[in-house]
């Protein structure tokens, strides 16, 4: 969280994709909310994951939290969305 907050503060990145185990994704969201309240966070999981991602992209900056499995399953869709919106994600 700290590293990303520095990168965002210095405008070195606009988006980051953080891939975490499913068992701790909510914990990561909670930590971002608590320690980096100025960073928008999108949970990329569930039925509305694409909609959530589009909303984050429209906000112009933020973090996408996803699981290994979801990111793998949606890799082609994620790549298409990011290319269509001319976005580059810093990936952790």
C-alpha cells in the first residue's frame, strides 16, 4: 500500500493491478481503505467485475484487486478493455 501511494502521489502511475489470494482479497481492500484513502479501489470479482473495472477507469486512477483465477480467466477481456481505453496498469 505504501509503495503504491508513493507512486500515485508522484503521478508515476494511474492504475495498478494487485493479484492476491481469494482468502485475503477483502483484507487487502480494507487495508487500502484504511491506509490509502485517497486511492480508489475496485474489487475485480463477481458478476459485476467488468462494470466495476469500467467505473474505475472512468475515475482516471486507482487499484484493481483481483484473484489469480479471475485474472487468468478474464485475461483476454482485461487486455481488450485496457487497450480500448489506452490504459497501462502497474502490476503487483
